[in-house]
C-alpha cells in the first residue's frame, strides 16, 4: 500500500516544486509481488453447495497465477532472457508470489467438536499444511482438500454417491466417495461453526495471530451497548498465548511487504451483533451497517489489506438483497460491501439474476476476477488519502514518471481507459496505476508525492 505524504508545510517562495514536496516528507513504498490470500469461509449448513463450487473451480485461480518456473525464471541465453521479459511484461500475474490459507466465519468456542478453540475458529487456520505456498506441489488439490475436509459442513444424506470414483481422479462433483478418499472415511463430518457469521472479526483475529506485536484492538474493545462516555472494555477470543499461532509449518501467514487479501465467502454476510441477553460478544450491534470499527482496527497493523466478498446479491442503490436464499439482511451485506469499497476489492454475488431467474454464480468467473485483482496489485498503488490530483508526482528508482497522456490511450472506444505508458490516477480505487514499460520492476523504489485534500 502506498504511504501518503504528510500535510504540506507552508514554505517560502525560494523553494522550487521538488524541494517543496521533499521538505514536506514522504514514506517509501516498495513494489512487492507478494500476496497473502486468506479465505474466510462460512461453515454453516447452507453453504455446502457454494463450498463445493469454490473447490471445483479453484484450478481457475491457480492457473491464472501459477507458472512452472515460479516467480523467477532462469535465462540460459538471449532468447530465454527476451522470452522471460515478454512474459514478465504481458503476464505479470504469473510472477506473483502468493500464499493461500483458510479460516472460517466462526467466532464461537462453544461450536465444533470441543468446548475450546478448534481449527478455523477465532481466526485460526485449517488444513494440512495450513499455509499453502505457490511453490508447493498440487496447490489446487491441497486447497480443495483443506476446504472440503476442514471448513465445510456436509450432510451425508444430501451427498451424491459415485461408486465408480477412484481416489486421485479429478472430481466432477463432490460425492461421499470423493470425500472419503480425500479426508478419510467419515472425517469430513462435524465441521460445524457458530450460529452467527462473523467474517470481519475472524479476519481481524487471523491477523492478530500472525504478527509479533498485535495491537491492543486484538485483545479488547469498547462495549458497543454502553452509552457511557468511557465505556467498559470487553475481551476478545484472543490472548497472549495466541500470538504467532497462525505462523505454522515453518511459514509466516503475513509476510513483510505483502498485500493481504481476505476473500469472504458467505450467503449471510456479517451478522455479528452484540446482545445483552447472551455471551456472544461483538464489536457492532444488530442493524449497524457501518464497519468503521473494523476499518480502524485493520489500520492499526499498518499493512495493505484488501477485501473480496462472494456474498448475498446486495443492490446498494435499492438497499435490497436479490435472490436471497440464505435469509441475509441488508445491514449485514452493507458491512461487507463497504469493506470492499474502502479497501479496493470487489463484491461478487453468490446468485446471478441477470437472466431474470436466480441462478448460482459462476465461481470460475469470480476466481478469474480474484486472479485479476492480484495481477493488478503489481501495477498500481492504492493511496491512503485522496489527493489533489494536480499535485501528484511519481518517481521510480529516483526517475520521475510522466503522467499518461491522451496520445497514449490504447483503445479510445474502450469503457475503461488503458494506456501504453506512464501513470494514471483511478479515482474509483483512489490508486495510481502504471502502464507499459513504466510498470516498476519488483522491489523497485516507488515514491508518490501529493497534497492530500483537506476535508
């Protein structure tokens, strides 16, 4: 994430423009190709079909980003070097160094097989290994197994049977026979989660479990039901003993300079609600659609975070949910819609109503969009505050990059402008995007200066 410039000081007329910006100060950002993707899966009974569709289409995502040679390619001769350069320029997504992991929307120690914190609860990870590296063998198969065996509730009476299935084959559908092969006979049963879906709390606690010095927001929060000027604090499901608990198998869930992408998959969105009638604690109350408490909590980590949501078909204009088979409420969906907007992610509905009838979403298309999002992480920086666009100055490795001009537009008739070179400002994402030969190399020194707009 780009570090924005501090508010400019009023300087004397003797300073030129570059000095004006430099004296005011900046924070440096590097153009990293690391992305830590954490799926937050709704593990309630209504989600079995969606989990199956996600599992069967995960290859689409992996194939978008994977390459046999990984993030770095060998060059034996000039031809190899030229081919690698072309690949890096045209298919930068294949050079993303990504990790995949799974937690669930359950923040409830009473759910699951034990009275304590089970895998997948309170932001803990599930699966073996719990952190999947791009460089592992059979990335898609491992993710599928972790999702289906450890993060999905199944009813045996609703599963199809396929006695002809042979273990190791690529499945065409999720059957009891397939699950017995992948998980062990009957081991795929019993993955029940809490009654309330709390993906935002789960995502926050996943980060808390992954850093050496978690902020105070990980341990406690102000009671949202209190009207006191200084409300009492309530404890979360996180304690000192949980620090670093998501860094397992010799791997770190959140790496230095990486972008963290949370992918929430839920048909009920975020239903967390504090109540005086129960011990089910929450940072927000029922009906509260503003997730500012979470936006502020994630800022405490000083790390770039994006939210992608695959959830109820929420229409912001009408504040209504279309094809609402999961019984979602609008305020719960609005919370996640706002998180997407504020972090530069995207929202994909679980149900498609474009044909007039409600149909299941195409997970292959959604996972392609997710791959595109990660690809775009390599070509753009999201700003932390809105700039006076006329003051934007962009430098890569000390050299100023010129703003893209109309003469550089690739297709004047396209809906979205694309350029052959330079940089452009995307107001919808509040980001500076790079184009063509001016896309920085990995780990380049990228500095962007601007005067923030004052409210």
